[in-house]
C-alpha cells in the first residue's frame, strides 16, 4: 500500500535509527510529544505498523504492552534481560543453514528465523552483587 509522506513517521524512523536501545511505542511517544504537541500514542502505533509493513523496521514482540522496535539491519540475535527488560543486539555468527534445516525437518516454507537469548544483563548483575562479608 502507498502512504502519504508523514513528518511524524519520518521522525519515528529517524529516532529508531539513532538509538542503540530497542524502544517501545510509549518511549517514542514521550520523545516526540514536545515536537508534535497533537501527537497521540495511537498515531505512533499506526506509524510503527506502516513502517513494519514497509519493511523499514521490525517489531520485536515481548508481550502486548512491551513490543519493541528497531530499524532493520543485517541479521543479528538479541540478548534480553529478564530483570529490567532491556534488549541488546548480539552479533554472533549466524547459522545460515538453520532455515533450510528447519524447512527440511518440518515441510514448512521457512523465510526467516529469530533467536533471542534470555538472562541477566551486566547492569542488573552488578546491582545484585552483594559486598563480601555481608
């Protein structure tokens, strides 16, 4: 589908391209509401859906209110902190034959895969370390 040019959509894409984090729609809304006083959270969601449809960004679903977004770039995996919810890109060698292997084993037409690793980030680990002798 063809969409009219939108300053709000362009800024959402620009913000996503400038951050290392994987922000939520609410984070984007908070960042943009000063610049666009009439902006609504619904408008942010609609524009995010359009950008996903245009294959400019991808949605990383982590529960309905915690979906995160990122600009589509080279294939990579993610590290997800189970404590604070942060998501980080994790660039390790891709398993290039995993799609073909899964397709052979399942007879499903595989187009892509997503792998997320769950654990505790360094920041949360250091917060939870207790001083010696306590």
